[in-house]
C-alpha cells in the first residue's frame, strides 16, 4: 500500500463524507501502526482524540476505519464527517505554511 506524507496531502484528496469506500481508501494512506510503532500505541493516540495536528487527525481516522472494518461496522463514516472540517483546515494550513516557506 502506498502511504502519503502529511506534506504531500492536498485538499482535493479529501473524499466526500458521502463516499464510504473513498473515506476508507483515504484513511489507509496513513498507517498509524507504523507511525506510532504498535497497535496499542496507535489506539491510545486515537482514543486520546487530541486533534491538534494533521497526524492526530489522520491517525484517529485510520484507527477508526480499521476498527470498524474489524467489527463489520461503518461508524467510521460519522467519525469522518466530524473530522472532515478539521482535516480540511489542517491540510490547507500545511499547504499555506509550505508555500510561505518556499517563497522565503
């Protein structure tokens, strides 16, 4: 699976909150298990719901999607609807920061 770094995310990559398959595919562009070193660490970070960084947001979505799939549920859709505006804001802020840095 190909992962996408935070720096490479673009706002147009965020799927519609009405497309569960696209939400799941987007969530899998990040791997919380690898990023945090274990399932347990990933879960702890996701359950903390810090939502302070793009990594926090992506990990929460990743873990919720994996959990929902394991349980045969679709609760990740509602989670994404809640996270979507926060993800959009974080991605746009990172793009602006990157653009500002490049122009200096």
